C-alpha cells in the first residue's frame, strides 16, 4: 500500500531538466498489486497566465501556480519529502481545472 495520498504536496525530483520542485499528488494510492507510481501536478513560480494554471496562496509554497497541463507520473522513489497538504476546496479547484484540460465531465 502506498504511503502517499491525494492532496499532499511533495518536493519531487522530476529529473535533470525539470529540477526538484513541489508537486501535488492527484492519483489515488497504489496497492501492492499496482506499480509504485504516483501522478502529480507540478507547482511553478514561472507564471504564464495560462487557463490551465491554478494559482493558490499556499502558506508552505512560494507564490506561483499548479500547472495542470503538465501532469507527470513518477516512481515513488522520486518523492523526497512531504511539504504539506491542500484543503478540500483547494483540491476541488485543481480537480475542476484537470477535468477541463482532459475534457472530462
């Protein structure tokens, strides 16, 4: 069973070009039968005012936005440390924008 949960923000190693950055977990926890992967939405301080950016004032993050257009999936080992957790209403904003980006009802 995964020790990671939706709504948590983790400092994550996204590889050489993408750097280490805060990322929001948007996938459900993996079980023992699943691959040890987690789906994330990276947080960026390089705002482009895209309709796919969700700007939230999060006390443990620098001003910026979650870029739902940049969904990534990484192995659990890439998660470095938990930074905090979004509220349910903050997560709903992310969910709404993800649904819009992916054209889901």
